[in-house]
C-alpha cells in the first residue's frame, strides 16, 4: 500500500504551506483522485488518521473527490468514460482515444480556521 507514503508527502506539503502562510489550524483537506490513478481512495481514507497523528492536520476533515477517467474518441470525437466502457467508445466502438482525465492526484483545497 503506497498510499501511506503518498499521504505522508501530502501532510508534509500542507504543513509547509501552513507555516509559510502563518496558519495554525487546518479544518478541511480536499484531495482530487483520478479513478484511473494508482491511488485507491479507500486506502487513503484508512491510512489518513495514522499519517496525520501528531501533526497540524491531526483534527482535519479529509474529503476526496473522484475525477472520472474520460477519453476523447479518435474516430467520432465523443467524450466517454474509459472505465465504465472498458476503453471502447460506446458511440462508435472505436478503441482509440486520447485520455482527457482520470490519472490526477492533487491537493484541491485547504480550509483554514
């Protein structure tokens, strides 16, 4: 489970941001995770309490927003969800596409008190 290492890095980044901006409490941390990324949201949620224990983020609420894995069909130009459609355009059956979204992992929002 590499999610713990990733979340420890996020905590370090947020703490650095908080210090640089003279924040003393963080209320909410919002992460965006692409549904096609290698990060599994339920593992992030399960290791989050251990990762923030004893840090500035210890009492923070974690919110995760899932970014859909969308592709642009190379044949018909329609946008479709890659995961739901098993990488095949549901409009024309083409298997060629340009990935538009779904591999993201980023800090979207930090809410301070």
